[in-house]
C-alpha cells in the first residue's frame, strides 16, 4: 500500500533535468520574486482589512440617555441608548441597555448591563435591591458591588455627566474585563 | 447496444483510469475483521458532514446574515417557506449527531489504540477535525441570531477579554467592531459557511488519504504489541492473510449504520423539529436565561461550578493543556499494547471523561445556579405551605415572594435552585440563625440587612420557622440555659417570632 | 413473495415524496404559531399576564396566595376599577405590593394593566349575575371608609372576630394573632378592611356576612374594627407590642 505511487501508470520516463542551467535558474528566481511581491500586495490589504477593527479601535464617546427627569431619585431604571458606532445592518442590536441609578439631584451612577463574569445581561430587582444575572447567578448590590456568585468584581460603570438637563455617558464599547467601560 | 456501452466504458477507463482509482480507494484492502459495528462511526461522521453541506447550501438561499434581518429570515423558514422548517431541523439535528458520532468515533479509535504507530498523523488530523466541527457547531448557533446566540457571542467576547495583554484586540477581532452587532454576525457567517467548511473539507481529505495510505487499524488482540520496527510487516501480513476489498466486502455494516443515522436525523427533524429561534437578539429584552447549545453546555457548567478566580484556568490553561495532550497522544504512547483490556488507564480516562461531560451537561440543563427570574411574581406557593399560618407568617410569605427569595430558593421543589430548598428549613435552622443568615447573608447569599425593615425580617423568619413537617419539630438552639448534668428535661425551645432582631437592628 | 429491490425502492421514493409534499405540515416537529416569540409588551392574554405577575402572592385558580386573593368575589365586587388600576400600576407604599407600570419601574405596559383590570372586573360582573346575589354591590359595604372609633372597634372585635383570633386578638384555636405589631406594620388599613369584608375563604376565614350567623357586620363595625387593629401598630400602643405575638405556630 505505502509504496503505491498514484501516478505510476501514467508516469512517463523523463530525460535527466539540468538544474544548473543559468537562464532557467534566473527565470525561476525571478518568478518567485514577482510572486512574492504579488502575494504581499494581495495579502496586505486582506490582513489589513481583517485587523482593521483593532487598528481603528473606536474610542468611547459621550452618548445622551435623555432628560434626567425620566429618572426618579433613589431609584434604578433601565435606559437604552443607540450605539454610537452602529451601522444600518445592526437592527435591534444597535440598542444598548444600561442601568441608571439616580442617587439625588445630578448624582448618577450608570451600570453596564453586562455581568462582570461572562457578560450576560443582569436584571434589576427593585424589591430586594439586587442585580441578578441569569447565566450563572451572579448577584450585585444596589451600588454595583458584588454580592454573590462567580463575578470577579462589581458591575462595570460608565463615566457620566449631566449637561443641559441631559444625562450623558461615555460608551460605545462592549464592557469586558479587558475594557471595563 | 451492449458493445456500445462497453466501448464508452473502455474509452472513459483509458482516460480516467477508474479501475485504478477504485482499487486505491473504495476497493482498498482492509482486514476482514474491521467489517465491524465499531468501525462505522467514522463514515457516520462523514455522512453527517455531507448532510450539513447539503442542507446548509439550501438554507443559505433564504438566510440573511444581517443582524437586522436574520431573525426575520429564520421565521420565514420556520413558518412561511414550504419545508423550510424541515431543512432547519435536519441541519440542527445533523449538527448535534455529527458531534455525537464524532465523539464515539474518537472514543473507538482511542480504545482500539488506532492512533499508535504508524497512524499518528491520522489522529492529529482527526483532532483538527474535532475542533473545526466544534467551531462549526458554535458559529452555527450564532447564525440562529436569538438571545442565546447574542449572549453566547457576549460570553465568547468576555472570555477573550480575560486573556492578558491581547484580550482587547481579540475581542475586536471576534466582534469585528466595538460591540456585538451585524459585523459580529457577518464574521461568524464567514466562519460558518466558508472558512470552517473549507478547512473541514481539506482536513477530511487529508484524514482519508492517511486512512488509505496507512491502512485501517486491524482489530487489536490482547498481547500483540505494536513495535515501530515490525508493525509495517505485521500489517501487510494481516492484509495478505485476511485482506478484503473495503467495497463490497467490509462496507455492509457502514451502509446499514449510515442509513439508520440518516433516518434518525430526519426523524428528529420531523418529530422534534428545529431549534428556535427563541427571543430575538435585542439586548433590551430582559431574558430569563441564556444557554449555549448542547456541545458546549459542559463548559458552561464548569464556568458556574468552579470556584471564583478559576476562570483563567478554565478558559486558558485547561483548553491549552487538554488540546496539547490530545495532539501529542500518539507520541506519548506510540508503541505497545493496543487492546483496551490491557490498557486500564485508557479505559479509566474514557469512563471519567464521559461521566464528567455527562454530569456537567446534566447540571447545565437543569441549571441549578441560574436564578428563576420570574418566580417571585409568577410562582405560587403550594397550598400546604400557606394554610394554617398566622397572619404574621402569611405576611412573611409575602415578604418571601416580594424580596425575590423565591428566585433562588425553592419551596417544595418549585423555585430557583441557586440556594438551598427551604421546604423544611425550620428543622435545620433556629430563628436567630435564620435572622442572621437573612441579614448578613454569607455562603454565596447576598446580605439583606439594608433592604429589610425589622418588621419584614421578623415576619419573614416567622414564616421560615413554620416550614417544617408536622411530625418534625423545628430546630432548637443548642446553647440554651445550661442545665446540670443528670437533669433530663430538655431546654424549652424559644418561641419563634418572639426571639427577634431587636438587638441587631 | 414477489418483491424486487427496484420496485421497493420506487414505492419508497414515491411514498416519501408524497409525504414530504402533503403530510409534513401535520408532523409534530413543525414549529407552531403558538411557539412564535411574542414581545413581552405584546402579551395580551389575561391568564398569562396574571400568572407571571400576580399569582405568586395572590394565588390563582389552583394555588392559594399568601396575600389576599384578587379573585375573591367579595373583593372584586367592592373594589372600584380605577382603584384596582392604581393599585396595580403604582403599588401600595409601605407594603409588599410593588408598582407594575413601567413608569414605576415595573415591566407592564399600561395596556396590559388595563387587560388585567378589565378581566378582573369582568369576573366580578359575571359573579354578580350568576351568583346567589350575596355579592351584589348594592348590599355590600363601601370599598373604603374613614377610620372609625377604636373603643367601639374593640367591642365589635369581641363580637365578630374573637372567636377565632382570641380575646385580645393574640390568637386563638383557629387563627393566629391579628394584633402582632410586626404584622400590622406590614399591611395597610385598607388591606385589613378588604380582608374583613372579603374574608380568606381559601384559608378558612369567612367574609363579613358569615362571622355571626344571619348578622353581617355593619359598615360602621368594619371601620371601627380596622381602627382598633390599627391602634396596635408600633408606636400606636406600646403596651400591646410586648404581648407574645404567636400563640399558635402553624403546625396543624
């Protein structure tokens, strides 16, 4: 089996090939050179395109969550903003939810919806004043600090500021441990 | 007529050398003993792959890989396009079966020692096929762009984000942008329909080339050892002694097994149906749970069950070491015994792996660590745990529901299973112990002290103290009024509800 | 037997394609319209809405809720529609009843609250026409009333309630303490009033007409008993707070 040559039957006898012929040798090297350049010219744009998402690396920008009047004091409510870097094809995924806690006046804390464990969406429970994660049961207190379960830290917090009666947060990236909002 | 056919056949044969091709492939000699049911899993995996390609091509005619459109196109397939749901069903169950028979194939190869000399590369290419197939299963789940897919990608990004230094760059490459959206879906689409199937075809070719080149592994006999110096001769002797052409002499059981497999897949598609799509991938919709598809449930369970801080081990060290061991296996045990009866360690590894993955998958299906998000408002308490209670205890039951205790604690088996079932909690804990647990938390339970008024706490604990079977008294404080030894009268139990938290608040 | 393989194959193929064209849509694997995802805001089914949002505390057809059953015919007969709507939307401050309207941090759209209210009110109407007339609204005491007189409440309590809840309200053979300050702290006066009128038949507590045979409580009696109960709250009367609250512990 192992010695079987698949081309055995069609293999024709060849005259001995002279590998030292300089003209052929030059053409071979030229061919390799041209194709190396051509390969690079094709490859660089492809690789560049593929990694462009790192190179261009959108930075978080200020996004408005709307008037501060919609958030009652001492309460935590969901707010939804449009991803500043959305495209037309994003559909509903351009909506990004977050939890807005209005302490008093213009003091806000805005938590990312993503659990610090594996990014699942945490849900706020007004009565027990806990955020619970549906995936692995991570729990956080009202102030975002870890209460129980596997999360390694508290909830991710967006930087926020109030301008002209509107609440703004610095957002646009998926909060993960590598990039905690 | 016959002579014309003969002429055409001969003409083709002269140009295509079909007989030669046939003898080298379908008709290649195999040991007669390999015509066994245990040798059918490889061809079954290949059959699954063919089904996947076939159904995949036609599904791609209707599927739109755009975050805005994909869910709608899946609904069209399910409800509007005739037989669209059947194709989706076959594709889904084909994928599930492919992973299962591939696991069986791998187990058989491992137990039969087929990875040993000279078939190391066959094993390694098989391992690559395993990872490519798992990649296809995961990216396929993403195609079903629902909440499971969306948050599955989110979990993938979170895992990538934990890798030191390159974490952020990896997240960006994975998502094709800063956030999960259409770019992410398109990347997974490319992966699912071009890159991975292409890779699979390439490696299947290599795998089959190696199977043909090195011959199929003979049925091992206990005591017959593989030696690098003598094996090739040994194998060609086996072929000389009992070699038969694979087609038609050894393929009969493969045909039967594959026929049954296809019937099973189509049957599952017709009678169980396709999977989902579930809730659309809209992150603003509050979801009750997000779970990956079956092949990944065991990993998902690990993430929940392992202690805090073990994630780097689970997500990097373990996969790295495991795949390294897998790839290096033929070099770790290259020679020696092939038969499983003489390889207790191999058998133990198989049993432990199956038990481990099986148990973890079961855990993940029941998902005891996930709170039941709607239990607090939507799950009534069984009548026997409500009847016969005082007004205070009833109000405590209201507090129990209202404070979302039920999301993590079951009563009579109903409710979340994140925390202990409280059906008989009064037999385990006394009133002061319950008060302490509720207020301070601990043992993976949040502290409720800040959010409960003393009245709520007392009502709640009064209710919990009523949770014991009629014939079993509630637990008593071990340290009560100390009595001199010899006095047999038991310490009277403190009246529940009265030993309250006044001091602690 | 006269089978030949080609003919078997032919028949199987024919049967298979016929099945594929005609029969497939009746197979159990076909996704059903009812399995189709509905946006949470678009759920219009009363049973589903009540089941996921109310049943945990207020019970349903099969289960007993720890709190007042909103399916109780007397309660449904006396509660005005707009009050019910307000209760569901805003909740009751100081009690466990949360607000379910989105504006109050809940999950229900206004339209869904209307569905809950209308269906509950509809239940009351059918009960009134089909029932024995006991819950006909003309004969019933009003849903709410200003607090009555504490001392006369004590008398009325002894007449109507003491049989089960004990002489001082500290619990008797049939029912537990009703003057526990913790209990009273957690419930509103209106809740006490509603329970006195509607009873908790599912737990064995009769309604206001049945405490004493053929002698329903008068609206004044009800208001007075509520006032007397309220006087046992924390701060209202320190003397009562020290009394042992639970004379009967649950165990049957």
